């Protein structure tokens, strides 16, 4: 189904910004509280962390300051099982790590985010920072629209990396991940469509497809159109129903163009949400793990849905789920009738 070069150092490498997250504790407000809890995160880091925790070898290409905050990030990567071999340290006087502040919501108050990421070190990354050997070191390369949107510099590097990894036989995974506070829809469409011909696995929401790319028709017709327009092999779309900030329903659909087949399962209903940040990235990690480990879209869908559902119950950006737990969750989700509470 997907041709993967087995003789590679990494199963997956990603390129993206690593951020420092400062969260108001519990349901406290940013404008009122006096303390924040810190953790590292970022879309691509969340993805490779999830893949590594399920058992594959991953790494991330990013640029962080050469100071104690950069050391904290490096240590955090190692804790998650993500290699820091491709981490670039910024020794300049103006080096900084992007920050975002997070406030948890409770109905009817929504969760909110305040960004402080302008001029962070990732925006000085260049192709000279990345050794040529990196491009032949992985089976799969992943990045997302956030990295494209950060600055003209990251946009150029991302596009060039996609081409170089593709030339060296890596599968290319791309999550559109549109963020309105980073760029407008017309600009996003222009630059994303430039890289889509190189993409093998695409993650895109129905709303983004309709608004940003002007797609029409049913969701399945939209998914299929990407494979016809850009020769993409696999397209995945998620559906989240927000009942309240603390209760969500989540499911997804995967289309395999080689088989001309759609994959689905019953959604996870009434998920008890502790922290939704990173749950979309957890889905991506589960799908990519399933494709890399099994080359099976149904397994990838099930692992992705389970990984996303359980991430909603975990505070912080990064997942904290191994394959054993995911398999138990899938088994429970697919079982009809009463569930045993004795497996503990």
C-alpha cells in the first residue's frame, strides 16, 4: 500500500516550532491568577512524541535557544523518547523560545490562548543548519501548515525539506492545521497547494477544505478530490462535536486512493475533556504509527481515534499513552455490552 524504505535510522522525523506552554492552573483565569504551570509542546513535537511512545523511533528538527530553557526542551524530548539529534541550538544574543499562555474553559466560557512567539529562534532556521545526511535518515517526514505560516524563512525551509526528503524516498505527511492568527486563507491556499504534489498522507478538516480550499460536495467527495488533484495516497479527516468544553464526541474518516476505499468506525462519544490541546496531533500520531507499523488504514484509523480520545483526558500538549493502553481502549470501544472493571 505504502512503500517504506526499511533501512533508515528513524521511523519518523518532523520539522516544526517547539513552544513553551504556560497554563493557568485548574480553571483559573490568565487575567487573575498568579502562577503558571510550564510544559513543552508544539504540533509536530506532539506528533512524533505520540509515535515514539507507541514504540517507533522518532526525532524532530527544530531550533531552540542555547540556554536553560533550551536545555529544558531537550530534556523534555528525551523524556518522551524523541531524539534530539536534529535539534539546533541558537547561540545568538536574541535567541528565544516562543511561548503561549493557556486558559482552560468551562461551559459557557471557552478555553483561550494568548501567543507570545514573534521572533522566536525557529524563524532563523536555514537549510545550512540541517546536515545533508538527515534527508536519507527517515522512513517518513511530517510537518504542518503552522510551520509554513510562521515566517517566509520557515516557509522556504519547509518547502525545501519536503522536496529533499521526498527525493531520498521518505513518505511525506502533512497536516494543514490552518491557524487564522498566523495567515489568511488565500495565502495559506497558495503556499499549501505548492507542496501538496509532494505529499503522500494528508490531514485536513472539513471546515478548512470548504473555507480555505473552496471545496464543495460531500466530505467523502472532498477527500477524494485531493487524491485526484494532487496524487495524494491517503487523506484523513476528523470530526469533533463539542457538546461543552468538558465533553466532546470524536471520530474520523480515512480515504485510501490506491484501494479507492473509505475507512470509518463509530465515534468516541462523551469524552471527558481535561485538556483538548494536542488531541488533533495525537490523532495524527496514531494514524502515522498505524501506517508505519502495520500499513493498514483500518488499524491506523482505530489507533488514531483512540489516541486522540485519550489525549483529551491528559493535561499538557504532549500525549502520555503507550500502545498497550491504546489497544485496551480500542478493545473497550469496539466491545458491545457491559465492560469489566476487574482488569486492574
